[in-house]
């Protein structure tokens, strides 16, 4: 089996590592000649995982079209804001009837489209039954280190979901399939916003009580938005919901929690983003989620306060004060 992976960031590399570890021939697309050379000659992603050795069957190429042509499966893992342009470029070169797996998370700023909506808008209808979406509690470096991990595979087409599930499942990587594409997408995108809030609380020196409160109320917000968009509420208790939320809010390897932590310590957002070599999706997703919540009439208090902190320079301490002084409510509301 020949597999093409769009995106040689941490997560694209990790997914490629698993598939190559299974014995498949895997090619990563990267824009960087230096990064491609590092992967092909030294079996290392020098930019994102300089301390880890990658499988020999994992190769890299800077020619996007060559990466998707004549493949048996395509995995898409670029930052969500770059996705639309990439799909426009490859749509005439995707082989017919091959699974297409998206691992990007986010909501497009201008259009407020989920990743699944971007795929369905940009690709011809003949490909729609082949689409699936992978999400769950999975730090990339741990995947490369073969740490046991579970994720969800969502597709509107059961045969596609089961095929992708079979291809990805391995001794240390277990997959569960679901037809709830919207639920998996909403959980995967919005958990990054809550993780920024959790990081702020940690940066301010608050304890486990505060983090648990943010996770609990954050899950409430995510579920409320998901239900409004047609998701199954039970999805948010699974790997792509609660699982990913807990990992992203608690794990020190979480880029979005790190952004929040450094904000809580007093750094500016501009300083933080300038120092990072990977995308923290939650920053852009906060703007999209706030605008989508306003459009749909969904109350999302944590998201609103994270938005004010990121885009209106609100003091993190004032954010906490605003959340703690809201009107008293019944649980679950």
C-alpha cells in the first residue's frame, strides 16, 4: 500500500510513522527541502522531532502533486487555515475511490466552516463518500515512541470508516469509528480553545481545582455548540471529546495549553507566537468559535473570555474574575 500524507508537522509525521511502522510505503509532503533531506537521509524530522528516529519506509517529497498521485490512501494534516488552498491544488490529481483522511482541526476564520465542510466544498462530489476525519487524545511524539493511543475515525460512509479504521489500527494505535462527523470535528477544534484557558489558569498559579472546573465547564460549552450543529452529545464523552479535552488541557506537550500558560505568566500573544515553530490552532479557532457562537446564539462564556484575552488584550486575571462572578446557574446549563 502506498500512502501520501499532506503536511510534515508533528502530527502528520506521527501518523506517517505509524503507517510506515506497519510496513506501508509512506510519503510526507513538506515545503522545506531541508526537512525532506533530513527525513530521507537521516530518518529524522529535524524541525519538529529532532530527538526521534523515524521508520525507514517513511519518506518525504516537496512535490505536492507527486505525493497524492497514484496513492492507495491520502492523509491530510496541514494547519486548517491552509487547507482550502491545498485542496484546490490537488483536487484534479486525487486517485478515484481511495480513502481520504483528514487530521486537521479547526474552524475557518472567514467562512466559519468546519474542516469537513471545507473538504466537501472544495472537492468534487465523487470524493465525498471517501472522506473521513481522525481525532482523539494523541500527542505526536508519544505516537512516534509507540505509546498506546486511541483515536476516533468519523465518516458519513460506514465502509470508508471501517476501511480507514483497519488501515490505521496497530499494536499500539487503536481506532474507534463513528458516523458523527460534526461531533468529532467540533470536539477536536474547540478543545484547543479550552486548553488555552486551562494554560492561563496554570500560568497564574491556580491549582487542580481550577483546571478541573475549566475542563468540566469547557466540555459543557463544546457539547452545547455541537448539539446546536447537529452532533450526537454522546460523542463528546468519547476519545475526540472528553479524551482529547483532558489531554490538551493537562499535557505539557500541548501547544495551546502552552500559549495560555505563557499568557498567564505575563508574555504577550505576539511574543509567544513569534517564538513557536508550530501552529497553536486554538488561537485562530477562538476567533472562529466566538463568531460562530454569536451567529448561532450559543452561550460560550469561556470562549468569549479567551477571545477577549487574545484579541482585545484583556488581562488574564480579569478573565478569571469575570468567569467566577457570572450569574449563578443550574448545573448543565
